[in-house]
């Protein structure tokens, strides 16, 4: 299971593909967790779905805090191992886990103390939905440490060039969740019917299984950087470095969640069908951005290791190779959503009125798929160099501008509902173009890359 890919030598394209495919698989597994919960909880009823969906918002928001140590670990482990420095890699792993555990406990404590007003913000109205949402949230809070730590363990292995191990471990967790979701939700065999409570317990148990698998793999590993003690004295410098790398991305993640809520409110003004269209459409669109996310993480690891090894020509070649793959995916996604919207959307909702809305949504979002794939992929290159602030600032500014643009364009005198879709699509186009332009300028101005090219020539 523990096989690292040599990213500082050998064929660049082959290395990137081997690294990226398991990362993409892991991303789709995370999406499958949510889909599995919704499929089985849907058998209980719409109120249960509303409860789980509402409480689930707070686990989505948790990613803002998880990303701090996740990105820091990924970047510094990749750069350290690229230099062949196992001790520094180990030191950063310890610091990232320490940060992660503290944030998990703090976030869980805040959620528990303020769970009632936080759920009250959504004005669910029905007391039974509120009670179910609170039940689900309390169980998730109890398992918050596992929910926090697994992405960091995943990033440590990815940063080392071993994306296969986290893919296998997360797959084990998904299978566990798929088995126990119906058993605990519906009460199959000797188990009582627990409905929403059962969904929460199944999810937490699955996360516990994943954590235990990671720990077992690390205990059995022969890699020296995985032999660490998390109770070591905190390294102040490491913690500062990790926070500097991770805070921009964490802030970006948290603000993205907030912007999405505000846009959802704008969509709600047009009735229930547009809400359903946006929910389904975003799941369809997720296929392209998760694929691009796999390229982004792989490129970040590749760039980080080669930058740490001072092989700057491989950084540029790896960037070009990954961009070609991302562009191919982006073009395919653009063509599929633009011209195949009816076929794709009707697989999810068969109602003709919803399909009409869905076709328009997918066509408008389809125009930006190429640029969205480029944006996500280039952000990985920035991360690998340790320049996480640049893509985060660009993303926050232009994703944030979606909110006023959506409300303005959605007015009856302009584009109506389509204005919301255009606000999302246009921002992705702008972000994709800006990312490429700024990264190209960064490479041209960086003396290290110029010196390496001269040496190779």
C-alpha cells in the first residue's frame, strides 16, 4: 500500500497521472459519502433530508479550518521530502496535526454551545426538523476530531507522492458507510430504526475507521518521516509557517461557503424548482471541478517536491503538462454541459419544467468550465511554490463579486434567474484568465527559474 512516486526524476507526464488519478478518486469518494447519506435518508422523508442538509452545512464550514493544516502539511511535506529532509518533513507533520486537533476541539465546542441559535438562523419552522438537525449535529460534533484529522492524513501522504494509500483507506471508509447507512437508518437485522441518528452514527463510525487505518499504516510504515510523536513540544516557527500557508486557503473556503448561502437566498426568490435545479446542477458540475482538483493537488505536490529539490525546469514542464490535461477536461466539460444538458440533467430530475431550467443552467455554466478547470489547476502550482495568498485573494474577490452581480443581474429588468447563473459563470472566466496571467508573470520574474533554464541549455 505504501508506495511513493518519484516526482523529482523520470517521466513527468506519467508521474503526474499516477499521482492525480487516486487523488481524484479520493475526491469522488468524499462526494459519495454525502450522496449515500441523502439516498438513504431520503427513504425516511423530506423532513429528515432537510434536517441532515441543514446540519451538514456546519461540516461544510469546518473545511475552512481543516484547510489551514491540510494545505500547510501538503506543501511543507512535499518541499521537505523534495530536498530529502525527512526530519523537517516529520516536524511539519507533527505541527500540522497539533494545529488540526486543537481546531477540531475548539470548533466542536463552539458548535455545541451555540447549536440552537446556529440552527435557528435557518428558520426551519418545524420543531421536528429542528430536533432532528440538532441530533445529527451533536453526533457529528462528537466525531469532529476524526472528520478533521482524515483530510490532513490524506494531505501528508499526497505531499509525499503517495496518493494511492489515502485513496484505498478512504475507499474502505466509504464501503463501511454504504453498508451501515441503510442498516442504522432503516433498522435492518438486529439494529433498531434510528433514521437521522443512524445516518450520523454511520458517518462518524466510517470516519473513525479511516483514522484507525491511517494510524495502522503509519505504525507499520518503514518511512522515517511517518515515525513521529504528536505530543512533542509545539514548534512555534512551524506553526506560524503552516498558518501563513493555510490561512489564505482556509479563509477562501469559509468565504466561499458564505457567498454560496447568499446566492442561494437570491435563487430562493424564484421558487422551489430553481433551488432544485441549482442543487442538481452543482452536483453535475462537481465532476469537472473535482477532476481539476485532482490535477491541482497532484501539481501542487509535484511543484513542491521539485521546487524543494531545486529542479526548476521540471516545475515548468510539470505545470505545462498538467495544464494540457486540465484544458482537455475543461473543453470536454464545456461541450458536454453546453450541448448535452438535456440528456445529463434528465438523469436526475425527469420533470419537464425542471429539465428546461436545468438545460439553461448547464449551458450558461458550461461556457466557463474550461476556465474553471484552469483556475483550479493553476492554484495547485501556486500552492506548490508556497504562494497560497495569490490564488486565495483572486478567488475571494471574484467569488465575492458573484453576490452583488447575482442580485443586480437577477432583477426583472435585466436577466432574471439567468442573471444568477451568469454571475457565477463570468466570475469563473475572469478567475481562470487572471490565474494564468499572474502565474506566467511570476515564473518570468523569478530568477531561480531563469538560472535553471540557462544551466540546462
